[in-house]
C-alpha cells in the first residue's frame, strides 16, 4: 500500500530527476553555506538570534517545552502554515518559481541560525541533524512541486497540454501528487524535533 501511494511521486521524481536534485542542492547546500558564513562571521548568528527573541519565536518555543505533543503540533503548523504554503507554493502559483527563490534565502538563514558557533550548539546539532534532513527533504519536495507548476505553465508541451490554462491545471495536479509525501515528512519531522529538543538535547548538554 505505501508504495502504491508513493508511486505517482516517484514517477515525477524519476521524470524530472535533475530538477529534483537541484531543489535538494538548494535546500541543503544553502543551509550549509549559511552555517559556514555564521562560523566565519558570528555576528550573523547573533543578529538572527536577536530577531527570534524580538519576534517571540524563542519565547514560544520555551513555553511549549512542557507538552511534547503540543510542541510537535506547533512545529508542524509553523512548517506548513507559515513556510511551505505561503513562502514556497502559493507565490509560485502566481509568479513561476518565485517561491523557490524566496525559500533559498530562508535556507541560508536557517543555516546561519543553526551554525555550531560554540560547543553547546554543536552538541545540539548531533540529534537535531536528523530533524534537518527530514524537514528539509519535505521543503525540497514542496519546492519541486512549485517547479513543476512553473514548468507546466511556461512550457505547456512538457505536459502535453493544448493551452496554458490546461497546462497550469496539470501542473497543479502534479504538485498535488507530492503533497502526501511532503506532509508525511513534515509530520515525522515535527514529532521527532519535539522529542529530541525535550528529551534528547538536555541530557546531552548536561553530560
């Protein structure tokens, strides 16, 4: 059953493998570049931490540490409701590929924020690296979906459409096939992130 559900997504990836790999390179590559930049220029990390303190992100995380499931639900809501949909997918439905460019900047900032600039952060990244792999793969799938929408819209022949309107709809259909695996990864990533921050990181730092 799982393979039957994933088959349409895997077919799209195989048929557009280069684009899928480029999306992964953007997400993971720019995050690593952001980490490197923050290690060279620590003030970048300090600035990001200040922004998180000022906009309430740090306070929100702290307030949720007593309830792992509420924390996981909040992480999922933030990843999907404030990044995947409004930053990547919806802008790309209006201006082709625009969400990909916007999230590329976000990926760099994620790296700046998570840079192992000291021993405490470096230890935290040991369990948190799995969170990054899972959630960034979900973002890569959403970016890939945005790419397919733009590709179909701009080049209708690639989806065997007779008009741009028909091509746009087929691009949306292709993007929809990627929603289920992306959402599944967001769920898994949110649950693991909540558990690792609450239960895995504190003993690691205490040791």
